């Protein structure tokens, strides 16, 4: 996973716990998840706008 081993991921997790505390981690995870969801939604909408409809292609 991105060239990181288990030890590196564990160290990153410990640093995040120290910086933010255990109480704020669920809140951070929720906000990160909703941000990713909104980003994917925006990308999908942009792709739909860029691609022409197939029905229009057949009529032309």
C-alpha cells in the first residue's frame, strides 16, 4: 500500500493519535469520508456532462 509497511502505518497512526486525540478521530474519519463521497460525486457529474448522449449520436 503506497510502499508503506505495517511499521510505518503503525507509526503514522500513533502520531495521529498524539496530535488529535482519541476523542476526535471518529469525527475526523466521518468528515474525511464525506469529503471523499462529495469528490466522487463531483467527478461523476463532470464526466456525465462531458460525454455526449448515445441517443443523440445515433440520430445524427
